């Protein structure tokens, strides 16, 4: 019972005495931050998978040459960019008004 009262008191609205660094950002800032988190993590994962696929292809098929690794990294970065562009262009999370 005491844990619920402690959590309820810690989620109160910011007062005028709270510093600016502890003020909760607005919902549009949260939406943009969430999108950036998804885009950056997605690009990092796609690039890592492209690197791994390039290393594997280089070892198995191309006598340890470098071009499959760079090609895999390029594909991963390109795919991450394309999906990030689609995420930022989507209307998910935005309020739309039909006139």
C-alpha cells in the first residue's frame, strides 16, 4: 500500500520551484523523440546486419575480399534511411482534422 502512495506522489505536476531540466517535454517533443529513437536504432540494426551478411559472404564466397562488407553496410544504411524517411512522413501519432 505504501508503494502506491509513494508512486502517486512522485508523479505530481511540476511546480514553479522545479528546475527547467526536470520539466516534462510537450507531447510533440515526445513524439519526435520517439520517432528518432526508432529511426536510429533501426538504422543501427540494419547496418549491423548488412555488415554481418557482408562478412559472411566475403568469407564464404569471395576469398575474403572487402567489397561484400562495404556493399552490405551500404545496403543496411540505405534500408535504414528509407525506413526512417517513411517513419517521419507517416501521420501516426498526429492529430488530423477533417474539414
